[in-house]
C-alpha cells in the first residue's frame, strides 16, 4: 500500500504547464540577444566608448551577475509568500530589465558627446542594474522545474518546450535584427537600438505573463521538496558543504559552462558579421537563411534527443548528440581552412544578381553546419532540466530542498565562463589591428579568417570535448533518476503520515527499501 502511494507521489505537469513555463527562458533570452549580443557594439559605435573598455566591462558585469546568483538563489529558497516562491522573482526581474534597457538604449544616446564621462557612468550603472533583474528572472527557469514535474518521462520534454520558448524570444530578436538593420538603420546607429528595444521589451513582458500562468498552480508549498511548507531553512554556511558533496552538480556546471561559452562566442554578432559579411561578402543574403537552416536542422534532433532521454536518460542523449556535433564541425573547420578571399569556388553563395545560386562549397557547408548545429542546439538547453535532476538528487542525498541555490550555482559558473565571450571577441578583433568591432559593412582585413576559425569552430569543438570527458562520470542516468524519484516519493508520503525527515531518510534509502515494504 505504501509502495502504491509512493508511486502516485510522482509529480506530473499538465501539457499546457510544460509548454508555457519554459517561456520564462524565452523572456530572458530576448535580453540575451538585445543586451549581451549588442551591448559592446552599442557602447563602442553609438556612445563612442572604447572597444576594449566596452568588452571588458561586459565581462566584469557578467562576473557581477554570477556573484549575485547564489545570493538571489538563497533568497528564493527562503521565499514562500502568498504569491508563491518563484513568481515574485519573475515579475521583479522583468520590470528591472525593461526599465534599464529602455533607459540604456533610448535615453543615453542623448547625453552630449562633450560629457563623455557621463556616458561611461550611465553605461556601466544601467548595465549593472539590468544584470540584477536578469539574475532575478533567469534563476526561476532552472529552479522552478523542480515543482513543475519530477517525472523522468516528462522532464526531457522540457528541453523541447524550452527551445521553443527560447526561439519565441531569442529567435524573434535574431530574425528581426537584420531586417531592421537593412530597412531602418545599421548596428552602429542609435536608431537601430531605439527601434529594436521596445519590440524586445514588449515581447519579453508577454512571454513572462504566459510563463507565470504555466507555473501558477505548481508554485505551491506542497510541491516544495520532502517537507513542503515545513521545509527546514538552510543556513548560508551549509551551502558549500552541500555543493561539495554533490558530484553530479559539479560535473554539470563544468560541462554547461563550457558549452555556454562556446555558444556565446560562436553566435556573437561580431563573429557572424566577420563570417558572413567580411569573409563571404554578403551578410544580408547569408545570415538570416543560415540561421533559419540551423533551426530547421534542429527539429528532427529535438525529437531524437527526447526519445533517447526517455529511454536511456538525459546523460546518454547529451553525450550522443554532442559527439555528432563534434564530428560534423570537423567538416566545417576543413571548409573554413579551404576558404580563399576572392575565390568564388570556396565561398558561400546563395544569391547572385537576384537569382538563386549555389555551389558545392555552400552545399557542404550547409550540411556540415546544419547537422552539427542541429545536433548541438537540440542539446544546448539540456543542462537546464538536468539541474532539476541534481536538485532532486540533493533532496535524495541529504533531504535538503534548495532549488534556488542549486540553479543559481549552476548559473554562477555558467556566467563566469560565458562572460569571457565579449572579452575574447574584443581581444581577438584588436589583435588583428581593428579599432572598432566589425559590422556587416566592414571590409575584409588580413587575419579575419583565422579569428573566425578559432571563434566559430575551434572553441566550440574544445568545449564539446571537455563536456564529453566531464560527463563520462556523471551518475544520474535514466535508471538512477527513476530510483531517486521513487525513494523521494516514499519519504514524502511517510512524512505526510507523521514521520520525521530523519526517520523517513533512514527507512527508505534505496529502491529496494521501497519495494520491500
């Protein structure tokens, strides 16, 4: 009887909840593109702030962002008001980001050029305020999954819905940006940002509201770990000990951070301008089609990754498709090494004099890039539901329910490493003698091809190799997660019937203990 109750203790989400809550990631990814992809270019070209200063400042603020993560995570773990644990952070974060972005992109260009010191101060201060809001809302995406569902068959679906949510945010901004650049103003003009920013702000607000609807029912104490509303508060001094003993979380932080760094660099607008504009000579006809192709190639891989995750666990799925991405990018690397300026046979081409035109080089590039990007992009957000696995493992291991800190500690390392992206790109551009970050209109200069090869290919490949090595020892397989959820459900049922946490933890340690009752 107790075993049956434990089985029914598995928390499952309704389909609309699985579909809507990940839009929170889409809401923040709007700003990932709007701020992190363009902030250096905006500071450099619109506010006339030095290239190195703008790039290094972005890195410094990402470090600040990372440091605030565990603080906000601890605050979240201690929050349990009438509005829930997670929804307050979604609202506060989105409001802060909306206001700071509006002032940054629309008002700061009006600061007179003869008051350049004020431009520097406003640039840094507004970005710092934005960072706090970003941390508030992004921390919910990872931590909120623990209440949404703990069903090992449902949790992999989060990756698909999360990607759809990301595309609703990040994809919309990436799609609109080149259209605005071509029809309104280019990246070096204040008009570009004053046009794009309001669109991004409104999009993010709408996605946040939908995400709140998705988690509304589950943002309830009865879904908070083993103890629910009676969950014991964790002292700040205990957090280090908890993370030190959670080996899966340590491995996931390293793997996730490396992949995030690779994605941040490879999709940086400056890198793509150098690849499709400066090298290949036609940014307008290449950037958008290649981005769409990447998304199209991703679709079948999303289906495959979910099926693999449901059958063998998320670790098996992550490693399988990252391996495929690594192999495919060997082909991309070879093609970029073969590229020669002015030789049409080894240059990307989709249109020529208004007519569709394609060569063998382009076909091979599309195939290698498409398969590699599709395989990787389908796993890019997989560490997010895996953080929830690590949080459930911590509850299984110690009885502690700390989704806020578990999620934000993952973000801490993730952001510390990915914060290097703007600095890496800025330094790489400076090394080849450019004073300003390249845009789509910048002519090709010697050394750009080597910079693109390193940033677009070699760094992602190195990150994937590190991920494969680190995740080899990750113990949270599909079978292990099923055991963890069964044991946690039995313990929670026992506590609801009057047992203390210590008694429940002692009685049910493995799945054999549950089956033996």
